[in-house]
C-alpha cells in the first residue's frame, strides 16, 4: 500500500511554527513529543508528533524560521544541528531540564515569546540599566552598541545558565569601570537580581527564584494549638 500523504494547510503550519518558535525561546530545546504536549495544552485542535514534525520541516523549506528540527528535537538558533557542539549542548540542557516542571503561562503570554527578543520579567533589567547610566559605569551610553546591547548579551548568558561571576566578568571585559567597592557591589547585586529573575533553558522556562519556590513545595500552615486542658 502507498503511504498516505498528510496534507497540512499553510495556516496550520504557520500556527504550529509560532508555537515552536515560542517554545524554543523559552526552553531552548524541546523534544517533538514534549512540544505536542505544549501545543495541545493551548489549542483545542490538537496536533500529533507526525503532523508537528512535517509542518515544521515543510515550512522551513519555504520560509525563514528561527527553530531547527533534528533527531526528534526542536532547538533554538543557538543550537544548530550543523554546529560542532550541537550534541553536547543539547545533551547538557536536556539533562538539566530532566525532572523539572515546565513553565506554561497563559496562551497570550506564551505567544509573546514568538518574538525572540521578548524578555519577562523586564523590571530587573530596567533597574540594572538605570543604575549603569546613573553611575556612568560605561561611556558607550544607551542603544544596541551600548548598555542595551550589553543587557541583551547578559540575558542570553543567563538563559544559557552562565554563572553570576562570569556575567560580571563580561561587564569588566567590555570596559565597565567602578569608582569604589560600593559601586561595584551595587552592580553585583543588580546582576544577581537579574540572574535570579530570568527565564532559563535549564529550568524549562522558570526563573531560578521560581524554581527554588517550586522545589520547596507549598508552605505548610502551622498546626493549630491543642485547646487547653480544663
């Protein structure tokens, strides 16, 4: 018998691709089977692993897309299958994600991650930027060639799970200078705060602070005191 050809409308392919782009923006890498669970969580017209894979691969042939599909894994632009370190990086992230819950915000919020530059929560980065400009820690000012570009780089480093000390070394390497220890500690505290409130690939989209709260579990209420003996 001849194999049945699955017909997928362009609108359907684009919808599946939107979800794939948002997924890799939040999680970095995700298996096709896991992606199906995510898609079906939000959409009533469910997909299957076969349809999702075909839709993503077919659209990639005709359109510029942000994701890659290889060996049952959907990955972000940083993890291209033809990169030498692809397998090592995917293995590392998949191992770090194992056993952790997946961040699944509202549908409206999830689809904002179709824009790979979307960053939430934004407040820690706004506070860090204001501090850098106020204390004139760099002479390059605002913009993509200045502070804003540095914060994009910081966000990407945190997504990858880079340690805070290495994030601070980055600022030194691009010319940030501090007049005293208090100023340096101010930057340290704000970088640490941004780190703890950034959605990370290793945490399936949760921030480090959220992950700590999840691992602690629900707070138990203290047991009521026994009534006094009469």
